[in-house]
C-alpha cells in the first residue's frame, strides 16, 4: 500500500455503532448478525475502524474466492475437502445462534450457502479456541459408525479402530480432524432437530483456530436444508442486515411458511460437479436504464470450468469476471466525468468528490431484475470525502470465471432459496 493510500484510509472515519435488536419480522425467524457488530462475541477485541474492517473483509474475501473457485472448478472430493477445511478457518461473516445436545449448549454458527456441512469446535479439540461443544455433557450425543451412510458423505472419511467415523482433511500444512457426530440441534426459536449429523472438530493444526461453527446451507446431503427436509422442505430465506446499521438484526427463515408469496425468482442451476453452489443465470447488467455491452460469454454457465454466477452468503463484496466488471466500472466512471478516480484497498473506482446523482445498478437474471440500492454498492466515508464502487474484478486464479453475488450486495433484501422448485428469489426488504 502506498503512503497516499494510507493517508486516504486514515482520513476515512466511519464509526460503526451496531446493536442487536429483537425486532424480527416473523415469529420463528432466527436472528442473524454480522460478526463484527459490537454485540457480536466474535468481534476482534482490538476495535477496528470502518476502513480497517473493510480491508479485513476484503482480505478474507480473497481466501473465500479461492475456496469458491476450487469448488466451482469441480475438483474431486479429496481436493474439495481441502477447501472445506480452509473455509472453516476463513470465518464467513453472518452468524446465527444455535444449541447442540441435551441439555442444549449454546454455539454460534456462520451462515454458509456454499457449504454442505455443519461443523463445530468441540471442547477436547486440540488447536481450537477455549469454547466449544462438550459431547460428554450431552445425554443425546452419538458418534456415527463407519457403516452409516453419513460416513460416506463427509470429506476424507477415516474409520477409527472402534469403527466410528472421522473426517480428516488438510490444507497445506494444516490438517483438521472432525468426529462425525449426531445430536439434537436447536436453532434457537425452532423445534429441536434430533439426530442431526455434524462434524465435531477434534484437532486443527497449522492454521488459525475456528472462532465459531459453520452452518452449511448448500444442497449436499448433510447440509441443514437437506437434513431438515421433513420440517422445512429444503426452503429458506434470509435478510442480511447492513454493515452500517445501528439496528443490527437480520433473519433466517426456515421452511415455506412466511416466505414472500409474490417474490420474483430465477431458476437455480445445478453444477453436478459441485452441487452445493447456488448457480443462477445472469444475463446482463444495467446501470440506470442502460444495459451494458458485455459479451454473453461473461455470463455463460459451464459446469466443467465452473463458470457462471453464484449467490454466496460468505463473500463480502461482489466480484464479476473481467469483461463484466470493466464495463460496469467504465460506465460508472463515464458518469463521473472528469472527477479523479482513486483506489481504496481492493476497490479501484473511488472518488473524493461527492457523487451527486447515483444511478441504480441492476443484475439481470432470467425472470428477475435484482436492482441494488446505493447502500448495496457504494461504500462511503462518514464525512462523504471518499466513496467507492464496492465491487471488484474476479481475481486471476481458479475463480476468474465465476461471478459471485456477495453479501453486501444482498443486504436489506429477502433472498429465497427454494430448492424443491429449483428457484432463487430476491425482494427488497429493510431488515436493519
Ligand atoms: C483426485 O485428486 C487427487 C489429488 O489431486 C488425485 O490424486 C486423484 O487422482 C484424483 N481422483 C480423481 C478420480 O480424479
Ligand atoms: C489425518 O491426516 C493426516 C495427514 O493426511 C495424517 O497425518 C493423520 O494421521 C490423519 N489423522 C487421522 C485421525 O487419520
Ligand atoms: C428486466 O429489465 C429488462 C430491461 O430493462 C426488461 O426488458 C425485462 O423485462 C425485465 N425483466 C423482468 C423480469 O422484470
């Protein structure tokens, strides 16, 4: 980073004052909060400035995008399991509360639409933080046996001498061992779910320690929607609160009841090589009324290369493949005329002059135009001195063919995942 960028950063001064509220829209909604909100137990103790928070989220996005890229490229199980391990350590950003076992032990779980499993740190874990689930204190806890179908559905299954199943996966020099387990899961406001299969993390080496569990919301057999099909029909929606909100409460709504009936939807696409990712078909991008000139190849869905567009809850800022991002950024710059463009962290289209007329940005899908509000694409300093287009070009790695619609862009919308009807819906909703 150059010293002028440092200066620019230190001149930005958005103070975040988040607080959790209990004002949920539907009785069974689960409260969702951002991991850096002041009420979050996961918030780093050294309080970060807004700008440092953004930079940290961008840094975490880089690893997240590599993870998604490795999934999208449809690598085989042994390689995908590496990405899963990595993902646990990369802390997706939105959190819900849950209780495991009998009596229930409270844990925090990160929402992850691109993951198929539920993993939690356990007390005897070597290399984890100090808190975790204590299997010995639960009367309903069970280890999964090697012959059980679930043992074949986890990454890197290992059969212990006592014929119980572990899942062992590595990343670089890091290795993670989870005990494949079953116990009652209670998602705070919901009915208890008996015999829920999850990974109890027993050992991590070489990496940072998992600060919380992971709630996989993908389409694989061990995800929450798949395991709770009888209760919730593999249907859920969320409304993610804004990073900037002072009332910091979104919601996760499980099941078809209470979902917006008239929500506009677009078909979900299946990549058989990586069924957990929620692919949709983007067909264009509009700025105000102008449909940008982007080659259709930028939006092509290709299960072999992993190319296409996904919705992801764990990436903070949308990345678009180069031709799409370049067209969007060029149109934005064209509208700003001669104003000087500066960069901030990973954002390359920022201005120190006020942006007076803000055009809308619309992601166009088959059957659904998802129009972003300014708060979904502009990051502003409190003094209004610097404003950035909060998106970026896909990095030059595995992920360079994947458009990722990330969580800042989804904030204050209800996003519906209706797996039986294979559709994804988006409707504006202020949840914070
Ligand atoms: C899966 O990946 C591993 C590691 O790269 C490789 O050794 C193995 O041959 C691959 N298996 C298949 C079926 O592609
Ligand atoms: C897990 O895998 C690592 C490296 O692949 C290996 O050293 C270790 O013994 C394995 N642990 C178990 C419990 O199988
Ligand atoms: C989305 O916007 C385009 C261009 O403005 C329009 O032609 C199309 O009908 C819209 N689609 C939906 C589903 O509203």
